[in-house]
C-alpha cells in the first residue's frame, strides 16, 4: 500500500484563515470514516481475524487505517472548494 501524504491543515493556519471572521459554523459528520468505501483490491489489507466472528473484511473505512485521514481531508476539500471563507479540518 502506498502512503497517502495529502497534508492535513495545521491548526495555526486554520486560525489565521478565520482571523477577523464574525460568524462561525461547526459541522460534524457522524462516524465520518465509515462513509468512505474501500476499494476491493485493498480490503484484504484491513481484514480482521476474530475468535467469535471469523474473518471480517470491511467494505467501509475503519478508524486506525493510515491513509484514511488524508483521504477524508482531500474529499472534503474537493467538496468545499468552490465555497468562499470555508475551512475544512478534522480533529
């Protein structure tokens, strides 16, 4: 698997972009990562072997996978790119 090195914004840069703003809105996507599908050819990498349920091969992103934060950030930036005065970040 190739590591996705898409940059995650630094909090200092986010605060600088928000400087002088008077209106703020916070949107939280519940279980955000579970909205990202995993390509068929990569599902085997995330397969879990459990004693109670056998092999579990996820179809959606799971927390802890190395490339998911960068993938999520890239997708949010693409969705919000045409909006002015909008900053996308996650914590």
